[in-house]
C-alpha cells in the first residue's frame, strides 16, 4: 500500500447538542457538551490510517495543550507527524459545532495556527508518496506548494474543496482528483444540475477526474477519460453527521493508495461516511477497516 500525505488542519472541537439551531437573536440552552479532536486534515488523516493506509500529516499547531493533544492523537493512530509545525504565540485552531436533534450540524471555526501553515512545510514530505490530499482550511499557498512538489514527482493529488471558498486556477490545474459536494460543485460551475451531470461537467478540468458526494444519494465518479460510477449510500440511523465527509475522504484515499480502482474506492468511501453518522463527534465516529469491510459484505 502506498503512503498518503495529508496537508491540512487540526482543530479542537467543542460540540454542543441543541434541540434546534438558534434563530438570529435567540439564546438557546444546549442539552449537552463534549470536546473532540477535529479539523478536516486531521480527521482525514485518522480516517485514512484507520482505513489501513500509511499516513503522514503536514499541519500547524500551537505550543499549547490542544497542540499536545493533537500530537498524542497522531501518535496513537500511527500517523507520522514529523512534518508538523509548532508555533509559539499562535493558538491551535478551534471549532464550535452545534448538532441538532436530527443529527445535522452547523460549524464555526477560528483558524489559529492553521492559517500560518508554511508554504514549504510539505515539499519534502511528499517524496515517495502515492497520494497527497488537501482541503481548504489551511493557506492555499501551502497546498499549491505541496501539489507542485507532488506533480514534479508524479504523485497523485486529491483536493477536497471544502469548506467552499474561491480557488485559484493554478491550484485546480495541479489537482488530479477533485472531491466536492453538490453545493461546492454548483459554485464551481455557476449552475446547479443533477449530481452526475455536475461531476461530468467538472471532470475535464482535472487530470484524473471528479468525485461528487451527495449525502443520502451516495457519491458519483466522473473520469476525464469518460468513465463514470455511482455508489449508493448505506442506510443508517443518523446520530451526528459531523465527520462523515472526512470519513469518506480518508477511506476513499486509503483504497486508492492500496491500488483499488475508482469504483471500489468510491464504495468504501460511501460506506465509511455512512458509518460515521452513527456515532457522535468527528474522530470517535471514524470507522476502522474491519468495520468498513463488514459493512461492504
């Protein structure tokens, strides 16, 4: 199995359970509170490691208790953190997550150290990797540098274009596989269509293709070569959807790095994302390989 390098964020998540999302000006009493590890980069690194991949993370954290907790998490999950930058005087990223009675969430993030990830942090880490993965919670310059180094070494790049934000053409040109949800795809296309149609419309822009995740409708692959696949979702009782997208990315990336094709990798990602909805919190919900394989059967 090839090694995965994930360039991304770490946040300490504070999750508040609420009966419903507050309206503007409304003060709402939470029914519960919990703290978890979070951040799309870290979550995806854990998900990929639990999916059986060898994983290295490139991130920035503060010289504080939350940063120490991040290092302890990565050590526990067997993730190589040698390319992590620790910054004095800058706090580790934080996220406040509201989860309603239906398991839906709203998230507010303060970037902290994530916004200061150096552009050169990943350049050496990508050597010998099978896949480099990034999101949009860290500086675009750092992702571009990582993808440029990967492209120079013929390493496949995967960009999860979340949270939705403007992206320079230079970054998209360096992206082999783009992963978006329906909202993000519509933003890139300046129009909304059926998921399969949007994936097909975006596919020619990238060296390998596009994955479009569509929640309960599963996920779609559209290749630049004209290939297409759909993986149906796994029906589950939703407790908390936080981390479901990261579970998908991690499992999908791990399957690709293991040499599985797009169709099989898509199916693993969809199953992992569904399984992640059954438990609260991001990291506690991320399934392990044995759980994914059992669900596939």
